[in-house]
């Protein structure tokens, strides 16, 4: 038994899947995130539970007016012993002029497992959009047995975003970037196998490292679709070929 409370623009759907785990898909019924929006979420994975959380589609962060407050999103997750949480949404698309602050906090037991994915897509390439201004702060904080093990932060405040992303030290003109984090007792043992996989042409632009019971993968691509294609192979390896989320299946 469990409690579910939802309101505002946020909904959860529960696709039928084979196996013993639970899959949930987030739905933003407003169609996107606008300046001034406030979204808060809390999630508790009970002892021994197994949850895959994805999204119905890519999230969109729309243009803000010059004096609008940024949209904010705060997510707090608690993972009890021997629980597993896979956080595998589709990407976040940032429109030109968007203003957005997000912070995800995860408190997990040492025997729990947490797999995290965040894909950021800067501009709508298919629409010919060229980014000029963005105001983004995006943080991930992970504590294991009460100790901080990862603090991941992106801050992008610029009026010349396209020029910034074109720099070789930033993204070399690639408009889509992804971060994958696996915190698990088995994470470090997957590094060498993953690095072999990343030598394949479809995984060009990705690299991995592991330390302190964590594995981190970072990558970039020219479009959100190319990024997702590469991520499918990476996630299949990290998830030991478990079925992809229902909303990811082509």
C-alpha cells in the first residue's frame, strides 16, 4: 500500500509492464513550463521497492519576459534500504529566453541503487532556432547514508548562448548534452565494460568515470534524437538489458 497525492499541472500514469517492478510516467498537463511556475515533488521508495520513473515526452521550458521570475522545480527523493530508483525522463528543451531553476535532492541508504539521467536540449534545431539568452540553474545533490557523495551543478546565464556553446571547451557547437549517474554497490564494476561500449561510433562524444561507488557518464550530440539513440545503448548496459521505459519504445 502507498499514498499518492497530485495536483496542479502534475500527473502520474502507471503503464502496465511485465515483471515485479513499478513504472510511472510524469505528465505536465499544462504543456510546458513558463516563467513564474513553481513545481515541487516528493518521492519515497520504501525498503526493497523497485521504481522506474520516466516522462510522457520531453519537457519544454518557454521564453520568459525580461522581468519575469524564473520557473522553479524542486524534487526530493528518499531511498530506503535495498530500494532501486531509476530516474529516466525524456530531455528538457530550453527555448530561447527561458529562465529556470531546478534542484533535485536524493537521500539514499547505502544498499539502495539510484540511476539518474538528465538530457538538456538547447534550442529547437529542427525549427532553426538560434539561442541568444538563457538563465538556467540546475543542481543534483546526492547523499548516501547521510553523507554528500555528489553535488552536480550547471549555471548558464548568458546573452550570447550560441557563441558560448560553439566554444570547443564548452560543447563545440553541439546543442544537446546528457549526464548519467549510477550510485550503486555494483557501479564501479561496470566502468571497463562501459568504456568498451563507448568506443562504438554511435557513442562518439561520450565519456565515463567511476569513483566512490558511483559511475558518471557525460556526453553531447548534435540533436536530441542523436543523443537519445546513444543513451539507449548506454542505459541498456547499465540496466543489464532491462526493458526501456514504455514511453521510450520506438
